[in-house]
């Protein structure tokens, strides 16, 4: 079963850089997360690739 997940994140520049680092290095993330489970690594890599393909950065100004 496939489920649609929608996230809206307000990230500062450092946090956005960290997120980009995760999705830019899915094999390293997968190896660290599931070092002895190749199937789980494959799932993690696929999920991070999907996240990367959906990232859209919108600049906006918060006015208070």
C-alpha cells in the first residue's frame, strides 16, 4: 500500500543544509542506519531519493 505524505518544514539555512546532506548521501545514511540489512538499506535509499525529488525551497519573509 502506498501512502502520500506531505510535509511543510520551516528550516533555517543550517537545517536545510543538513537535510540536503542527508538526501545527497543516501548510501551513507542507509549504511549507518542498517549496517547489516541490505533490504532495509535499499528501502532507506529509495525513500531518501523520493524525498530529494520532492524538495522545493521557497523563500519567504516572516512579518510580525
